[in-house]
């Protein structure tokens, strides 16, 4: 086959372009630290990276869910602790009032503090987290209790109805779910609705009834009423402690879940890095070799292609 000067030039230009293409790819890897920029560079590697990034996004969402659930339950636990303090104080006052050494004036002073504690219970019942009422089931935009005008003056009633199934469930992992909110009936219904968590709109909450009966017993200096109030307050404190233990157990579980998710996220990111991050030292070595090849090809081409009249005529 006859080799012409034009064929030599075309082959030289083609090979120079291939060398430049190799250098450009290596320069991109050094500049970005990534092995590939389009799927065609490494279809299998690109597919793996897509899967790893999807897995990381899922795990990070699960972690956000778990952290949001923990924040919700932190506020719930704080509210329950505050309720416990209110009941404890009411219990101490009631025991003091029931010892038979208080006159009517002392009992009225105790009654005034009991009324203040009752009002504080309403404030706790309407506690919010990020603008959502934590004891209101699915109806987070509405407070659990309201004060209304009744036959005997101001009365405290449930503002909504809540079914015991109205529990928020957060996804914190694949097939892993945790109940987040605490229904108001489980806390404020004690000891009159069997601790089921159900709430009926317009009814008086159980703990509010306890405080109402206690206030009346103090007003009337009714020793039997005071004894009943002591028993009811004890039952209320026990129920609050029971609910707090449930919340605490869920919080411990979520803390372990967050640690597990952090580990899974880090492991997946390591796999992603191994799949698509370039070895800088190796890339620099390849870049140096490619530059040498390119310079050599230029020098070789300059020697091979020596323009002459005979070559131009061929």
C-alpha cells in the first residue's frame, strides 16, 4: 500500500488529539478529584454512585426523622416532669391540709394555691412543639383544653375529641417505626377514663376533676374529700411516672437509632468515595506520563514530517 504524506499528517494529528484527550481527562480528575463526569466514562461506577447517593439520602432522612422525634419527646418529657411537680406540690398541700391542724383561713390559702396549680395544668396541657400541640393527637393545630363559661363560673373542658389510635408514627429506618406523641387522655384523663388516652370534647379532664374536688373539699373543710383527693393525686402521679417511663424508653431507643444511622451514613459515604474519588498520587503519575507521551509525539512528528517538493507532489 502506498503511504502518502497526507496519510502521515492525518495519523499524526489523530494521535496527537488522542494524547490531548487523555491529558484532558487526567486534568479533570486532578481538578475535581472524581474518576468520571458522565456515565459513559464508567457506566458501572456511575450506577454504583447513583445507588450510594440514594442510600445516603434515605439514611439522612431517617436520621432527620429520628432527631425530630427526639426533640418532640424531649418537650413531652419536660411537660410530663412539670406535671409531676404540680401533682407533687398539690399532694404536699393536701396532706398538710388533712392533718387537722389548719383553720379555715389556712385552708382557703391552700385552696388559692391549688387553683393556681390547676390553671398551670391547663398551660402544660396546651404545650406546643414547633407550633404543634403535643397532647392533641392528630389535631395539633388545636389546644387540648380551653376555659369556658359554665353554670358555676369558669370551667376547664377538653377542646377536642381524640381517639386512642391517633398516634404519630415516624419512619426511622427500613421497616423501623416509632410512636412519637403522647395522647392527652393518658395523662390528664387519670384516674377517670381508664388511662386509655381517649378524649371527648366538652368533658372535664380527670385531673381537673381531682383539683375541682380538692378545691371544694378545702372550701368545705371536708376531711373525707381531702383523703379522696390524696388517693387521686397519688394515682395521677403514678400514671404520669408510667407515661414518662414509656417516653424515656422511646428516647433511649431513638438515641441508639441515631448512632446506628450515623454509622451507616459514614460507611456508605466511604463506599461512595472509594467508588468515585480518584487517587491523586496515581493521577499525578499518569498525568506526568501522558505529558511525556504528548511531548514525545510532537517531537517525533516534527522529525517524521519534513516538507519537501517531492512530498507535496506525492
